[in-house]
C-alpha cells in the first residue's frame, strides 16, 4: 500500500490552514509514519505535482490522501477523519 498526502500552498506562499491542522493531527497521533509521500499543490504553479494530482483525481480541496493498493483503483480521501478511520485505523492495529 502506498499513501500520498497532498497539501496546498496558497498564492502568498503560505500553507493552507486546514493542511496545517491535518499535519498536526498526523504528528500528534504518530500517523505520519504511514504516509509514504507528501506532495505540494502550489496554486501559483499549475504544473506542480500536487496540482497535477488534483486534476487527475478531480479533487478541489486540500489536503487529500491518495491510497494505492496493488490490483485496486486508487482511493482518494478528502476528509482526514474518514481516512484515519478507514485506512490508518486498521494499519495501527
């Protein structure tokens, strides 16, 4: 399983507030260890990897998580709590 976290950088170069909140939750709950890659969606650069992923998966909010498993379609989560419950919960065991 590969988990990608996509965070947004705003026009002024600052991270989006919600992205910061989610990052904090991941750190507090020791869940960052499950994130394989963090990608930035820089709204100032339409070709940034995160913006490309947002277009590819038709996502218009950040942060979001892409969960890839062998032989399955990638799943996209735009709500941290749902992602934590459905993906991280079983992993933390």
